[in-house]
């Protein structure tokens, strides 16, 4: 390995948006993340929608009536 060309590998404090923090190693002294294993739905088993821009409501407004019409047509055939 050549000397003086690699970044310094150090202890790093990782801080999540939920308030959880833990130590790891990286080339940066501090990292800030939006989601971690303490708040991620896969690890917690809780379903949580992260919808900051109102995308779910926008989708329902745009396609909600069409989806409801398709469901109604499917029910009438049975």
C-alpha cells in the first residue's frame, strides 16, 4: 500500500433523524442519516409512511376515482 494517498480511517458517530446514534468507522468524523435500524419499518415491523411532499394524497386525487371505478366493475361481474 502506498503511503500518504489514502484517507484517514477513524471512529465515526452516526446520528439519525429519530435521535438514535451509534459509533462505527469511516473516513468522516460525523455522519447524519434520515433513517436507521431503530426507526426503519423493515426492522421495527411497523408500517410508517414517510410522505413529506403529499405524494400519496396527490396519487389518490389523480387516480383514486379510476381505481374505484375498476373495483366497482370487478364487483358487478361476480
